[in-house]
């Protein structure tokens, strides 16, 4: 599984994006998933958009067209379903595992 992360600008964050991104990176290492920079998005199986609030300013059609699959974190929501901040990293990892083929 190859994963790319994109962070918003954190202008109005409800959540600690750095901590969540770090936890996703640790999970990826533990599972043997490869993390790639956005420059290699075309190679990624999943793009995780880490938005600090529900505005989702980085959720664009352009990114959706470049990514094979996209997971959207919008503040305390994953795919628009409420998730407690402390549960977000494990919920994201579970969602990535469920996208595995």
C-alpha cells in the first residue's frame, strides 16, 4: 500500500494535524506501507487529506482526479462521520486497510 498525505494550512484547526500525521506515518511503517510525497501522488494507492476543520479547503477535484482513492479528514470527522480526535489515527488506519486490494 502506497500512501500520500496532504495537510491543510491549519488556519482554524479543531485537531492536532501534526500528531495525527505522525501517527499515520508510524502505522504505515509498522504495516510495511510506503509513504510518498505529493510529487509522487500518481503512484499512491491512497491520498489522505488532513483538514483541520470542516471547511476542507484542500479537498479539490484536481486532487481527486490524481489520486486512485481519497480519504478525507475534516476536523473531527472521517468521511463526514464524527470521530473523536484521539480515535482519528486508528480510524484512518482502519479505513486504509479496508481500501487495500
